[in-house]
């Protein structure tokens, strides 16, 4: 049974930082692309960042230069470091896992709330 458990969300002032973690179990973590998505109230879920099994990273334009995705295969964990947070970053952040060569993500976490106060 695959589980993705996010943590690290919370309330932060604009300009501040947070680091989200996603602990994975029940899958061969090192073989999966891991991604972060977010969904703000009244909006559709959107892509934030992803990191492949080979450590290639990709970011949404809205977070480039402010967010950093990384992974620790020994701990089956993916991280999202968020700096210079803005009020528009307020959302529920979801971790997701995708097998190699797949277009869509196979597994999703329950999400963690990030609220940025201005």
C-alpha cells in the first residue's frame, strides 16, 4: 500500500520561508518522479515542481528562483523549500509520485496547508 504523507505546512508571513516534507512508503521511491502540486481556494490544482529519479528538476514559472525541490532516496523523502513566500502561495500543497515514462501521477498525499499572511 503506497502512502505519501506531507508535513511542514503552517502560517508564515510574506517574505518568510517554509520547508515541506513528503515521506513515501510502499513503493520503490528511487524509481519514481516526485512532484509537488498546490490548490488554492476556488482554483484548480496546479503544478509546482518535480524531481525525477535522476535528480532532474522542473519548476512552475511562478515559483522559479524561490522554491527548491530535493529528494533523499535513503529516507524515501522529497522536500520543497520555499523562500520569499507571497500571499499568492497560500494553498494546500500535495505531494505526488509518478512512475517512469508515465504522464500522469499515480499516487497522491492528503495535503498540507500553507498560509502566507501579508
